[in-house]
């Protein structure tokens, strides 16, 4: 169903672009059919990725084109709305003080605006933010430092450079634990030994732990799990793991049930088995929370939202999830939602820079 909806909307955006292009310059060429073919380019990308063909430049072009079409469509809608208001004004007031914008000028303006936004958006994907938080708890006898990463989306475009961003922070901070809250993998990367080797350079004394996100299920979840394990992570799938004063509760993504690959254990049932004398860290990819769990954990780490990718989207996400991104406290439970490091589509962010976080969990009894 998701694919049907996606390609229907994506195809409509291409038809919209062609209509505006023809209207602006009266182009009647077979070239327009090539643009329609680009509607299917994401499927082509997934196909050759699955076959093991690594083509960075073709993959980058396909994803950048996707970003171009989507931004062009969103921006041009404002001109269509403007013209619609002018027509209503003419009918109601018999007068129109504002000018219409010609099709050619509109097309050129929106194209320049779109390309400029993409250039800035690509720059913002490189502008990694590192947040640091201190949490005090009487459950902690020995201080611990945790590095949280999320949504790396390793594929043919999100490559070694993204892992190196993590390694720079890891080598500087030297955390005791590394946690990944899903979407580490977003493609067929099991044969990418360079990715595995780089991730294995992180060898914190108390281990590395990961849960699965929705994108692991979109591209053969078994190879994603194998890759994650080869990269040195312990994968928690509706599981509990304790070490020293910490207890991790890691839940699988809801896509597991949608794909009918796994029946998830109710979160409330999982928490019944947790030693509440320990500092409980709840790992969940999508930041949705049953109110009955508030107070059952000390810290929740999540991702998935990317902060909306485009700045205005965050206001929609706040209606769907706990928050779009950031650190908050609800009663005695802390929650952090990461904007992630990579992108699950076009390598573009606007007003939503990538991030990772360092948590200093300290004893409050001193």
C-alpha cells in the first residue's frame, strides 16, 4: 500500500512539473517522456542496489532528482494558490490590484529557488550538531558516558563520510557505551566491508547496542541484522539487557508486524521483567509512547523523525509523536529524540541539521 501511495504521489508531482514546463516554454518533445520515466527511478535504484551494483553517482542523481521534484512541487503550489486568490478576488470585488505572474517567470523563479534550497539543504546535511546532557540518578553508583546515534541510513549515498562523523565524536569523547536507535541500514550493505570496518573502530568498554528501525524492514531485515552484528552491535529485539547499574529495554519497530515477520511483545509486558533498581534506558525507534510507561524508565532514546527534514514539517510531527526532536522531561522520565545523522531519501535538510548526543549519567548520591 505504501508503494502504491508513494508512486502515485510521486508520479503526480512529475506530471505537475511537465505541465508547468510546457506552459512556460511550450515544449512539445519526447524529452518529456524521460521525465515521466524518472517517476520509476527510485524502484530502479532499489533494484540494482539489491543486485549488489554500487553506483554512487547514479544513486545520488536519482535521490537529488527526487528532492528537486518534491521541492519544486511544494514551492510552485504557493504561486498557484496566489493566482487562485487573485481569480476569487476578481470575481468578488470586480477588481484586482495585484499582478499575475507569467508562466515563464514563475517557472524560472521556482526552479532557481528550488536549486538554491537544495544547495543549502545539502550543506546542512554536513552541519552535524553534538548535544551533551547530564542526568543525575541515585540508581547510579559509577558514572557512565553514553553516545547516542540514530538514522544513519547507510546505503549507496550515505557512506563512509557519515560514519567518520561519528568516529570523530567517538574518538574525542571516548564513551563507555554506544547506542543506535534504528535505521542504521537503508540498503543492501552486507557486502560493504568498509562500512563494517569503520563501525568496528568503535569499541567502547561497556559495549554497543542497537535496535531496528522501519527502514531495516524495507530492504531485507535479515541482511540488516547480520550487518549490524558484524559491525559489533548487540541487537535488541523486544529484549532486555543489563550491565552494571544500567538496564536496556529495546523494542523492535512496528514495521515487523506490518510485514508479518514478527509478533511484537507488548511494551508493558517487557517492563514487568526489568529490575527497576537499575537506571532503565528505553530504546525505541519511533518516538511514540504509551502514557502508562511514563515513570517506568529513566531515559528514552529514539529517532525516526529527522526533525521533519524540512523545517515546517516539525509542527505536523509534534501532532503524531512525542516531539519532532530534542530533549524533554515528562515527570521523572527523560526523553531524547534525535534528528539522525543521515537521510532516508534525498541528501537534503532545511532547518533540521543532523545530530547525535552524549549523555553523562551521574550519581546523585555524592
